[in-house]
C-alpha cells in the first residue's frame, strides 16, 4: 500500500466527471467508524446500568445504605479530574488543528498526568474499601459468613467493582492510546493536515469521561441524602 | 491497468514474497471473504457431524453410542459452533466481504486492515472455542444459551466458551462497523441508498444489528465470567441474583441475532429472484425498508423466549403482540418476491431453485414461528421438538439454504468457473427431500410432547426419530454431493465469463472473472436502478474500457 493514492474519476452519460471516494485518507469515514465504535461502548455500559437499575428497584434501601458508605470526596475529586482532562484533551486537539504541535503534545501529557492521578485516587479508594472488608471474593462480600452484607448491598458493591473496574480499564487503555499518539506525532504521522487518529482518541477520551459522569451519581450520590440528613 | 498480487503485495504488514504469507496477511476483501468461507465450512462440517452423532444416539430409546453428559456436550458443541462460529458471522463475513464492495463499486471496504485484524480475531475466537474441547472437563454442557445458574455451577469449560463467544462477538461488531462505514462512504458516484442492490440493504440492516446488539451479549458474558470468578451474585439466586435477568440480557442480543442471520439471506434472495425472473424487482423500496424495520422491531421481541421463565402477563402480551408485528415486513418481502416472478421470464438455474425451495421451507419455518408466538400455544410447545423444528426450518431452511443459493449464484464470480448444473440441481433435490424428512417429523413429535435436548425418549416417539435419522443421512449425503460439485467446478469447470446469469448489478460488470485486485478497473457512474430489465434483457450496458453507459 505504498503507492500514492490518486482519486479516481467516474464519467456519466453526459460526460460529466465525478470524483470516486476511496477508502484511502477518508477523514469522514474514519470519524464515522469511530463514532459507531463509541456507540458500542454506550450499549455495553448501558446493559450494566440496566442490571444496576433492576437490582436497585429490588433492593432500594440496601442500595442507599451501600452508596452512603462510599467516599464522595474521592469520587467527586475524580469526577473533576476527568472533566478537566476532557478539557485538556479537547484543547490539545484544537491546538493541533491550528498547527501548534508543541502545545498539543503538552496538552496530551497533561491529560495523561490527570488520568494517572485518577487511577491513583481510585487505587486509594479501593484499598480503603478492601481494608473495610469490602472487595470481590473477600470478607463481607462472601456469602454465608457472619460478616456478610445483605444481598442488595452485595450486589451494589459487586456492580461497583465491576463497573468502576471496567471504566478504570478504559482509562488505562486511554493512557496507552495517548502514548501511542505522542509517538505518532513525533514520527510526523499525525499533523495539522492529518489528525484523524488524534480526533478519534479525543473522542474516545470523551466517552470515557462521559461514562464516568453517569457512573459517579449512580454509585456515589444516591446514598448522599442519608448522610447529609435529608432525603 | 489493474494490479496483480505480485507487483503489489497488498498486505497488512510488510511485503512477504511467499504466496502463503500473502494470503495470511492480505487486506483484500475478496481473499478475506474466501478465508472466512474456508474456516466456516470446516466448522460447519464439524457441527453437522456432531448433529449426526446425536441422530445416531437417538435412533432408538435408551443409550446407544454416547452417554447422557456427552450428549449434553454434543448439542452444546453443535449449537455453539453453528451459532457463533458459522451462521451469525456467516453470510456477512463471506458474501458481505466478497460481494458487497463489488456491488457498490468500491475498491475495498472502508478499513481494509481492520478487516484483516477482524478475521484473525475471529480465528482467535475459534481457537478458544476449540481449546475448550480438550482442556479440563471438556466442552460446555449447558446448551448454546448458557443459562444461569447452571452455567455458573457446572465444571465444564463454560468460561472458555463464553470468552470465545465474546471474542467472536467483537469480531462481529468490527465487521458490522466496517460495512456500515463502507456503505455510507464508498458507494459509486450517483448510487443513492435507493439505488443500492438489495443484498447491500440486507448487509446494511444486519450491520446495524451487529453493531448495536452484540455489545449487550458481550457484557452479559463478561458479567457471567465475573460472576463465576468473583461470586458477585448477579445471576445466581443463592447470592441474591436473578437468573431470569441473564435470560433477558442474553435474548436482548440473541433474538436480534436471528434477524442478523436472516436479513443478509433475504438480501441474497432479493438478488436471485429478479435476476432469474429477468424482471425488475417488485416493490424495491418495500423490501429495502422491510429489512430496516425487521432490524428495528427485532430488538423489541426478545421476551417471547421467556414466556415460561417467569414474566408478568402484561409483558408477555406485549412481547407476543410485538412478535406478530415482526412477521409483517417478512411477509411483505415474500409477496414482493412472488410478485416479481409473476409474468417474468423465469430461468430455473440452480440458484433460482434453491431460492424457490427456500420459499417453501422458510414459509413453514416462519408460519410455525407464528404459532409459538401465541402465549398459550407456546406454553405447550416451549422446549419441545416443535421449536427445534421451527428454528431449523427458519435457519437451516432459510439462512443456510439461501447461503447455498448465494454460493451457486456467485460461484462463477468468485472462481471464474462454472459447476455442472445437472449435479448441482440433483444435490439440491436430495437435500430438499432429506431436509424435510429430517425436520418435519419433529413438528409432530414436539406437538405430542417430545422435549428437546433429551438423550432418551419414550418408545412411542421412535418412529419420528427414525424418519428424522434417515432424513439426516439423505441430507448429509446431498450436502457432501453439493460440495463435491463445487470442488469439481472449481478445478475442472468451464470458464464462466464475467456475467453468466445476465445479471444487472455491478459485481457482474467486472473486467475479468474472478475480479482483479482492487476490483473495477474503472468505477461506473450509477444513474440506474439495480435490476433494470426490459423484455427479459438487461437494460444497462457498459463500455468496459471506460465503464460509461452505452445503452
């Protein structure tokens, strides 16, 4: 595929010429494809929210009690961090589009840094929960021991670790993608005129933070009323 | 000037010299489609012979050749291979890859390298599924539906089967995505959506289902894996979960998946009927839009798999009503095909008789489906041989028959050779007779209460099982005969020319047969409908040097 791509021409009966869209360098095709891929992410998390909502209706009080025990400060900080990282990602893309490669790279590094901070905070959170006996296959989440939580809480925490875990996995993939993007920028493969890769990774990062925007209230905030004294 | 594989290796990685590596690394959609076909039919025969083994076992009541647990594993293996490895990816991966870009005048799919990666992802999924046969306690024994909580408690390799299904699902998503972008972006100039051949419409509707439904099964399988290893309790009642929730999530994907199987097959039918009736298709738009509406309504009917699983009466009634609804666009297609044939110059070539045979078998499959849509009847027939027969009439007698029709139709396009029509027709009649002998008795056995998935039965069911058994033998011999005919055609057949069927769609206007690398040497401007015939002759003619219309 090393040959230079020259768009083909189709000629109609009147002799008018029409440019044939090829798959090579199809910016809109690349964007459309990635939007569709993001749609699959939405459906994947959507199915998990469905499970969550179903068990919430079965065990409303357990869900509120379990949610109340989560650390809203750490979760809230993480939300802010992700929102800011979406901003840095977007700004970087804008910079790339006006040709400021150095600024764009700086912004990508900032995003990577924020993503790492997110993961570190997440790590602290999970560690604290583990120390309280709440973790998959551990102490309070086992069935039939004296410490066992009620079914509703157990399901809540099970989904909490599954969903935030899967989300964290997406963050790790995102960091990998951004490092790869930096490599491509340094190699001159991503530039002002050819930035589809950047565009799509920014889109990916948007979906990752968007999912968190839904994950955060469903896990952290539904129990907040009980803690602050009002429902 | 067209390129060859030798001056342009056309590979995903590097420029290998050996022909073998050029195939393994190829990004050419036609070669990828052929590789899919080779792998899928290998698995198809594995599953066919697994089924035959079950028929041998069921020849008489009591144990003959295999014991009960092995029988459970056999029908699971049959289901998993047929569903996840063969029929779900089947027509899109083979004909979607080979023919769809040719039909819209594209040089390749939108993301050729992704297409290559998808193929190898599919192979990876196949390897995981195969590995589960030989590791530990062997292949899963849950049935292909993996219903919780049994699937979470059995010692067999359910998790590997789930992982395989997840990987294959991912491959399916990426194929669908690739085709959607291809159809949106790479149509030849002038080809609007309503000038696309109907097979492309079928692939388009299918691709949306692949894209939007598959993630749900993906996450369901992940949740089941989480459940198994981390004991969350999502689907296990002993841990507070709800096994019916698994069924809901499973069928939210797996019911649209049957439309995912049938829609491209209907697309093949919509190619064959006008071509061999030498007549413009009746109701082009209704067929195109019925594909889209089947894809849409198909999402809302999954509950009819759960009539006996514990659902509210309101939900049952709604799902029953919606299921009746999905039959309407399907009926529209059937009437359109029959109306196309009316006063056409019908040519009874092999693809056409496969199509006509399918009209009979799929009608039986479809109408028996309507009977079990009714809640009351379904309570009686759920999990009996009746639903097994219904499913196989619809999928084997619908999807696979039309896939065979497509294979006969596009064989000269793909190989440049023609098989012997007498042999091919004989193979059709043998299979058609064998098929009906195999499956029709099951309707009766199921009606009298023969449950599915049982390895033993009461003596009064013996007659049905034995008729089925002989039908199966006839069917399998017809199948082998058909593939032998293909093989002979490929190795010793006469050159077919580029357009042996007098067809009108773009894949038959190639500079050579089989099509050269990068397809059309020159892309035509499409200002005509896909099936324009006048007095039995194609209307649109091209100057093949410039691909300009000269009619």
